[in-house]
């Protein structure tokens, strides 16, 4: 019977097409990927029905953690260095080139200016382990204000987004918003998750 | 597996030397495909495809007084956000609300604050341009959570209320909510 002979023959599949597809997809993912930034604080954002997208560039992100700690972050490595130089000049602090590089690589931070220098001197892995105390925003010592002013000088196009934890006290948010308003920033974005819009018709009946 | 076999098996003639030039070499692509998909998997898992949503918030300009227009007390609805996700609301001024005991406690459900806002909006009607007359004043107590603020701003979008403002709470308004505390 001829059937039996055919059975044992190895099948050579032409993998070329599959390889093409695989690398096409790979190229797509490499080009579109944007790595998850390792955030200084874990923020569980509240959900809203708003569908406005957050701008990707020229943005200051003020994060407020669950415990009310305030963190500050700005995009763009050159902007970051510029901001650090400006705030150093304003406050009479000197930063070495190594510290500037370290600062330019940080997505967000929450340390008072007094501790910033030693914080920047740490090695990357150690820095991630440190519990950051947050940026002072109280009326006596409002460093968030200094950071905002200098960032806006460094990059005038910058927009401001607030990323608050759902459990953060309104008290802190009020301070942050008041700080923004003191600088005449009256438009800003609140980062939220997505939620389905409820049907209003049923309620309106 | 990873041999570079010659296509067509053209090297079997009797002339001795194999003619390597003929036919296209067939490379086994399997490991390459494996590698390709491995990297795809890695990039798919590390990528963040969805951009975060955001909500735009406009606050009144503090430096310009002319933007502030007096609002008729009868048209203003004050919403107070309290601790433990509580919501209180009343119409008019806090003094009136206290005298007439009109403050109402409600919640964030669809039958709660949303229903009240819609009812009051309908009650007050629109002006000549069809814009609802109601003005909603949002006041959050210090104990309120940020989530409550986002929720109430959401309600503003849901109920299509265009005229609303976030204002700092006054001590007498905190007093008003006290009576609900004792009931528990």
C-alpha cells in the first residue's frame, strides 16, 4: 500500500512568510512602544466619563499619593536639567553634572529641596528604595510653587496635569489647586481612568 | 534542523563535484520566527497602548474680580462633599437653609445627587437662550476624598450643567452638616 510510505516523510514548512509577519509586528511594536515609566508613587486614579486625552509632551505631572504626599514630574530630559539649574540659581544650590544627569533621568520625585542633593547622589537602585517624603506644599514652605515657576520658565508651553489618588484627601488637593491658582494657572487636567457614561434618560423620566 | 540544504537536490550528477551555485539555498527559518515572536511578546507586554484619560478643569481667575457675577440665591444649589462619601445639598444661602432646615443628605448613586440636580435644573428652567438657570456651587470639606471631587465633576458632565464652580467651604456650612453626624 502506498499510504504507509507517505506517512513517515518529514514536512518542511516554508517559514519565510511567517518570519516576515513576525518581524513586521515586531517593528510595529518597537516603534510604537513607550515603556511604562517607573513612577515615584503608586497612584490609583479615580474614574470619570471624560474622554479627553492627556497630552503626551510638554506636561508637568503633579502626583498626589494616597497619604497626601505630593510628587512632581516633568517630561523632557533637557527641560529637567534646565529646571534644576534654574531652581539651583534661585535657591543658591549647586548641582554637579552627575547630579544633573541623575535628575534628568527621573520621571518624578518627591523630596524637599534640602534633601534633593543627597537624594541625587544615591545610586539608582538605592534611590528607588528610599521612601520619599513628598514635596512641601503648605503655606509656610511651598516648594511646589518654586518648581512650577521654574518649569514654566524652562518650558513656557508646558501644561499641567494632576494625578491624584482616589483616596487622597481633598485638603491636599485644595492646596495643590490653590498653588496653581496663585500662579494664575486656571486650566489644568485631572488624570482619570475611563468609566462608561451612564444613561441619563432613565433618570430624567 | 539548522542545515543549509540545497534546493532541488541538484548535486547528484555523475561528474563528481557538486554544483553549489545552482538552486536557491533553503534556510530553516524556525529559530528566527521563534526569536521574532519572543520579542513581539516582550514588547506587547511592556508597552502601554492606552493613553490615560483626563478631565479638564477650569477654575475662576482670582485676579480678575469682574468675572464674578452675583448669583441669585434662589438659583444657586450648593453641594457639600463630606467625609465617607457623603453628599449634602441645599438651595439658597446657608443661613436660609439653616433657618428652614432644608439641607438634604444624599449619595453618589444615580438616584441620589444626580436626581436632585436634574429635578432642580428642570424646576428652575432655562433663561431666554435656553441655558439652564441653575448655578451649582461645589464645596468640599477637608475630609472629603479626591474621588468625591472627580465624581461630582462627572455628575456635572452627566447632567449637562455648564454653570458650576468649586469654592472653598465656609465654617457655617460645615456646621450645617453636623446634624447628620449625630444621627449615626
